[in-house]
């Protein structure tokens, strides 16, 4: 069983992050398998498929939501035969009908080997969690979030 190299994992993760930052629906969801699952701290339940997340995303976009910036830091790649885990801290700014907002979160994306994909990997799970405020207050990521808030 093939173990992906770190460069391939970074490339696959960057493709997802860049598409998210551009609110590019087609490119963003192309990075996820149809059977991918998603756990997002603001949502009441796990999303058990890409289609469920696409429906949620579609509602956000239809209501005027869009990403205005997304910065990935504190990256870690862990590979294993058949896949990899990519985790990072992500500072995101969005605009919506409720106005601009910014937040810092932790995210893990689990990839499996898939020779049909450009980087040989497809995301099968994404988990987004909060960054405790006591920790965020002393991190470079919190400074980045504060700078984003100030810029808005």
C-alpha cells in the first residue's frame, strides 16, 4: 500500500484551502470524496456525505455568504500507508448578509490515496474545532485574527 509523501499532502490540502478562500464551490468540493464526512463545531450534527455539506454550503452562498480570506498556519502532516492526516490552524474572514466576521479554528483533514486525483489523494473527513480563547490569546494565530478584524 502506497504511503503519500508530505509534498503531495500539502498540495492536496492547499488546493482545498485555496478553493475555500476563493469561495470556489466546484474546486472546493472536488477535493472531497462523495462519501466524505464532516464535523463542524457550529453544526448540530455530523454531515455524513459531501452532498449534505454541499447543500449546507449552497444555502450559505445563496444567503450572501462568501470567504474573503483564509490563512493556514501551524501545519502538521502525518502520513501512513494508504493516506494521511493534515492538521492546521486556520484564520478565516467571511462576509455575509449579517456583515463581516473573522475567526480562528483548528482543522484536520484526512486523506486516502486515490490515483484518480491530481495529487493522488482525496479528502474523506474534515473536522473543524474551536481554539480555546486562553490558548488563542497567546498565539501568532490570534494576532493574525486581530489583524484581520482591524482590517475589516
